[in-house]
C-alpha cells in the first residue's frame, strides 16, 4: 500500500511540473515568412574588380548581391579598409539607423569605441552585434583589414554626429 501512495505522489508531481512548463512563443511558419518577402538564389564569387567606393572614402566595398535577392530586406558586403588609417578622416562619431547590424573581421584588426560599451579591438575571427543607433567611432585598423557586414534593412541611413 505504501508503494501505491508513492507512485500516486510521483505521478501528481510530474503532472504538476508539466502544467507549469512555459510554452514557447508561437513561431511564424516557413510559408508565412516566405510570403513576407520573396527571395531569389544568388551567388557572389571573390573578384578584385568588384571592390568599389561606397559609403566611406576610407573603405572599398564588395556588394555580395544579397539586397536584390532579398527584395531590400538585407544588405551584405565585404568592407576593405583603405590604408593608412587617418584619424582626421576616419574618427567621426556616427550611428546607423538600422534594425540589425552584425560585423565579422575577415582579415587584420579593427578598433572602435561604442557609446556605453567602451573601446574594443577586434581581430580576424571576431564578430559583434551593433545594436540599432549605437553611437560609435572608428579608432584604427590594420592595413589589411577586411570586414563582413550584414545589415537590415538594405537601405539605411548613417547619421554623422558632431565630434
């Protein structure tokens, strides 16, 4: 008889524990996400001639073709910093009006200061998430620095701040 009571008590605890479990947030189905923005297959192979002037004079950009493939949802490009680092040209406080921005260092190193986060030096293999509108200033980079940047939306504004 003691055995039966123990089983009942264990069963009751298990039932109670199950009912307290949080349900995961409802996720959007793959079909729903696909309807939101059609995407097309795209490929980008490395070619030196694809590096062009872009947002900044001290960097060359290689667009990876993601913006047209995602209907403007995402921008992805490789940024090749132009040596040498010149603080008077580069060290301008600014922020980007984005929903998402991630940067990954492909080669070299990159140093920047983020408002409220301090100074960080990133080396090849480092990555960071830059929250929307976080103020930052480029403090230096190696002569061979290359970054991969992924931004949402593809078309975004960079706001320069007084130094």
